[in-house]
């Protein structure tokens, strides 16, 4: 940390003790990376560690509402914009940059695909949280 003239860290900079506290929670967390990137990476990592395979098509794997194929396609296309550490983490999952001759376009999802993805996310949430929700029409006042 390089304190300014007043001894106060630069705006947005974390003290060493705060960085250590965050590293205890998640050593792979980086304040320089967008939180959405980190969330999707962790979801993909957990999916692979649990024995799952990387998705082969859109909506093939929905984890906590995230379409991992769409995220992976975005990483492959934008590989050059990622930091070397992010590229390394993706490579450990088996994700590589798109080849020059390979065309990786945006993952297009139909309304049915979106519905199925959202329904899958709702089922996962229900299984994970165990919450039972009653319909307003069936509840008695």
C-alpha cells in the first residue's frame, strides 16, 4: 500500500489486513475483477468440482440462475481482454480462447430457453433453501 501525503490509502485501495481477511474467505477473489465474473467463475468451478462437465450448448447448465455456456462463450471471445490470472483460472477449468478460425457468437436463447432457465433456477433455489411458497389464491385469510 502506498499511502498518500496524509497517510490515507488511495481511494478504493484496501489495507493489507482487509486484503488478508478477504483472502481467508476466498483466496481467488480479486477486487480488480468484476463481481459477476467472479460469481460465474466460482459457479463453474463448483460445478466441475462436483463432477459436472462444461456445458455443450446454451442453457445446458444453469447454476443459481446463471447460464454457464453463455458466460464461457463470452470469456472465450473476450480472452484478450482478461487479465493473465483470469486466463489461467479459466484454463484450469479447461476453457481456452476461441481459435482464430472459430466463430463463437453470442448465445441466442429463445423465450422457451429463458423460461426453462428461470424454471431451473427456481427449482435449484427451492431445493437449496427448502422454502415452501403458497399461492395467494390458496391462502386463507
